[in-house]
């Protein structure tokens, strides 16, 4: 028993080690993929800036002889970015911040880029990419498809939108009271950390649950006030709660909770339990049957194949002789005698009185 327990423990530990190694490998691959995406997006941005500087210098040097670039198929959106610029790469789950200390409605100062030093209001925070969108700042022209422009009623081939900014490139702006004058003034907070206590939020709230503080001073930074939650009212066409909570179906092992056709869709595409298959699968099975029949016919053409088929046929006939009318095997005489002797010996032991 001790050996069994030891083997079980060793197997469990080995499985845990393999799982840890696989998890670490997956995390490394996710990190490499995020780096590749980040480098690719950064390369696109740097190439665009470098090309813009070269073109601007060429226009300044050549003057009236400078080439006209905003022509042809790209004339309507020349210089605009592609929609991919609005989708920054996602940060791997194991590398994301535990606490996002910026929420929609906060005031932040941009520390990098063309709008460096400007203060604006945050309108969106994306925890997966760890970026924030600041209202009317870091604006870029993005080329949009024609059908999308028509859907929003715009006649231009590009739209000016806010480009997401990494959280590391912004600083939170907090109004603190001056200890000397007693007046409120805006202060850029270099480091903010989050922690307890955890707040109670209404359903659908975008405010984080944790509380944030200024590092070193332990001054609590209040979250921006949210708009009131929408008030829903009952309408005549709404379903009553009593009707929703009333059970109308009782589960049973005899009848599935949905049609057999739906059950086929939930099963594996090539499952043998399906009652309906795709035409492609049926054609493939027919080809397999034709191929198998063809191979059997080829084997029968040789003497070896004919002998094998003859022996198999004789074996099948011999097996059928041992079956009764119901298809069950007939017990031979030796087996019946053995069972009879065994039953007699067992009955004799049971009838023998104990000493």
C-alpha cells in the first residue's frame, strides 16, 4: 500500500511540474508575441515619421518643383493612418497591472508626444492594452472605409480621432490644498498605488473597486463622480418575473432538452452518433467504402488472397454452428459438466455443518 501511495504522489508531483513548465512556456510565448506586435506597431509609427520628415525636407529644398504626392487613389486620405493604429497590442495577462489607478473622468497630463504638457479628461481606459484615451488630445487622422463613413453621415475618407496613450506616458493631475496659501492647485502625481479598502459599486459601474493613494504621502485620491445609474421602468411588453421563474421544462434522461438536429450540431462533426451528416462527409465515407471494396477485390485475385478468404469463410461457418436460434453460443458438454460439478461441490460445502 505504501508503494501505491508513493507512486501516486510521484505521479502527481510530476504532473504538477509538467503543468508549471507548460504554463511558463505559454507565458513566454505570449510575452514574445506581445513584443513582436509592439515592435511592429512602433516600427510603423517611426517609419511614418521618418518618411514625413524626408518629404518635408524634399518639399523645402525643391520648392515649386516638389512632387505632388496627394494624388491618385490616395488623394482623399493622403497622410492618414490606418485603422490598425487604433488597436494597440494587448499586454499578456500575467504581466498586466493589478490595479489600474486611472478611471474615466480623471484629469491627466501627457508626458510624451506632440501634446506633451497638455492636460485633458480621460474618456476611456483599456485594462487589456493598458492605455487611456484623452478627450481632444493626441488627435490623428485615420482612414476609414467608404461604407463606414456613409454609415456615420460623413463625406470625408478620414476622421480625426483620439489615439490611445500608454498609461506610463501620462500623469494623474490632482487638486491639493497648498499648505502655505490654503488654495487648491493642480499637482502632477508621479507615483500612485492602489489597495484596500475595497469599495462597493453599483451594477455596471466603471469605477475600480480598490482605493488609490499618492505614494510617499498616503493621501487618498477620490475617484471621479459617476453619472447616476439609468433608471429602468417596467413596460407593458416586458415579461413578468413570475413567468420567467416558473419552471416549464423538467429534465429527463429519456428526452433531450432540444431537437435531435440541434443535438447533431453540438456533437462532433464526424461523430458516429450523429443522425445527419454534412454532404462532404457523406461523399468522403462513400469514397472510403469504394476504396475498401476495390482493395478487397484486388486481394481476391491472388492465390494468397483467395486462400485467406476461404479460411475466413470456413471459420465463420464453424462459428455459426455453435449458435442457437437466438444467436447465443451453445455450451459444449465439457463446460456444462464442469459447471455441474462446481455447483455440487458448493452445495455440499454449504450443507456440511460447521465443527
